[in-house]
C-alpha cells in the first residue's frame, strides 16, 4: 500500500492546470458502447477510475487504446453481453453506467452491484425506475439482470441523480420514439455526455436544463469530443492556495462552471481573479468568514447544479478551519461524508459534528502534522490539503483513494513547491 509523506507549512507558487473532468470522462467512455464505430476522446484524466472503466469495457469486448497523453480511442465493434465480475464492478461506482448503453445496444446485461466511495447510502432506484419506464425488465438480487426492447417515455426522475440521468439519456438515445426526461441533472459532466452523444448523431434538446427531450434514432456513429476541465479540481486548488497562503494560478478553467464555487469561497474570505480562462488565487486572502445579515452564523451547503457541488464540501470544511469566525457546514447528499472530520480534529481543528450531515467549524486553528487515512477521493484530497498547511510532517495512508480521482497529484504538487514524497 502506498502513502504520502508531507512536510507542511510551505508556501506554494506557480501555475497548475486542471485535469479532465473524471465524472464526464466515465459516462463518455460508457457511451462508446452505443456504436460500432470508433469514439475518440481527448483530455481524459489518467486516474485509477478511468483505468478501472477501461477494464470493464475490455471485458465487454471494447477495443481500448491510448493514442497520446489524455487521448483515448474506444471501438465497440463487437460487444459481448457478458456477465461482469463482481470484484471489478465493486471497484467503481461508475460501473452502473454500463446498464443504459448495454441495454440499448444488446438488449440485456447482467451487472453486479457497483462499488465506489463509502460516503453513505447511494441509491440505485432512480436508474432502474427510469430504465423500467423505457421498457426494460429488471430483476434485482445479488446481481442485476436487465433485458428488453426500449421505447420512449415521459419520465420524472425521483431525484436529479447525475448517473441516473446519464443512464437514462444513453438508453433513450437508441430507444424507439421520444423520451422526455424531467428533473434531470444538468451538471457540466452531463452536458459533456450530451455533447458527445449529439456528435454521434443523437437528437437531444434542453441540454443544461432540468428537462431533456431525446428523440431516439436507429443507430449512432463514431465521433470525437473533448472532456471539459474538472471544476472540482479547480475548487480543490483554490482551497489548497488559501490553506497554504499561496499565490497560485489555475490555467485552462471553464469560467461558466465556477460561479457557485467562487461565491461560496468568497463567503469564507477567499477571493479569486478571473482573466479569460485563467483563475488566480492571490496569497493575501482575508480568510474571514462573512456573517449573514444580522450577524447570524452563516451556512455553507451543497445542492444540485448549479449550486455548490457536493464533491467540494470536504475541501470547504478544511478551508473553514483556517478562516476567522464560525460557520455551519451542511452536507445534504451523503450521510457519511462529514465523518472524516475526526481526522482534522486530531490535527488540531475545532469541529463539532452535529449529526451525519452537519458540522460547526470554529477557526482559525493551527493544524499539526499527523498520521491519517484517506477514506474516499474527496476527503483524501481535503486531508492532503490540511497536511500541506499544517505544522510538521504528516503520513497519509490509503492514497489509492486520492489517485482514483486526481491525476499524478504528488508530481503536480511538487511542481508548485510542495514537500510531498510517495512511499510504498
């Protein structure tokens, strides 16, 4: 098992570029199952979750080839409707994204339950409800068996699930007739998937909104598409700059994806300068929590796009420990995501866990180096940021969780001046 040894307290400097959006790359890779022609993707992040998805696709008969840095060609000329191994499917939540395209392409799939981060119960009901409304027969047990011919339908999703929306879109793209998808997720990664499908010949309108109209077509063709820069990585680097009191410039950002992120960080006293596609985080931040009108304690919470992303709540929690004042962090989506706060408390943070969804943070506090475990992708990155801002040395174990979502993070941090060493 690998670990990071981090010497904290160093000021960082320089430029960093966000990798491609992992949550866009994975469904776009799954969409290659919908055609027998090659699909070429650019700006694909070189991370563990992408490699796991490649193993899943290879098991289904898809030809997968890296043709350059971040450049991936997928060719599903001859797809096998095979049963996937439970160990492989359990390594990644995104294995569920194979359900929609495989059902549309072959009419059947046997799928083991997906895995992923342990951040609370993550419902699959939305996926199967949508596929059943499209005409699929679903048998639930130790494995999920899906079969049937798909037809368009008017579907209201019981929650704006990102992967549930993506599965429904991919299935509807080859279904007979028109599908109306209501209460759909509209995150940037969903928009990326719709852009690729449109380039493949799908007929989708309403992209970026909560209501999608999908007119099914008989077949889809090959296409090329770029994966957009990861706004979660951008937010992570903003938090890193603020916690380490560093002047960092984040290049090649997508400004339209950053509105709620910038507003939320400003409430914690972190202000960024946006010039074109470059976001600069100056070192001289106030780091003072802005009280609500009437001097009420403010709240940082998450919500469906375009609100503050749930995947940045762990970063916001660490940042709040370095800000002057008191703030309530309210994570609405996952009931276990806040539980890594005990690791920050051991490092010196003042955090009160109110319940599985809420924590009160009082800052600023001096963080001290410690030996900690990375519980999931986002909490792992948050702990790494805390270690970089702490006094003394830290050892972060189970870094495979961080590397599932952040490409070559130790190399990129060293390029900014961080003292971080990977040990086996």
